[in-house]
């Protein structure tokens, strides 16, 4: 429901988020590579952010992060 009086509805949507971590050693130091994908199927949808307030859900996004101990 979007409105307090239940007059406005949004259909249900399935969003798929995936992530993985790979641990290895780089230059003899412990390292982690983390890759995350959000909204993998690139579904268009709305998010309810308040009574009667909507926001477009973010499109497909992929992030990669490399962390190492020095």
C-alpha cells in the first residue's frame, strides 16, 4: 500500500542481489576481493519511502572491493 487510505497499491516485485568473497594472498599478505551485484535482473520498481511518497528503485549496480592487510 502506498496511501494511508489504501487507495493506491504497487505490485510486488522480485529483486535479486548477489555477492561473493574470495580470500587469497597478494604479495604475501591476506587479501579479500568482494563483488556485489544489486538488482541483477534490472527490474524497474518503486520504493515506498513514506505515506504517499515514492522513489524509483536503483537500476542494476555492480561493486568490487579489494581489501588487504599491510
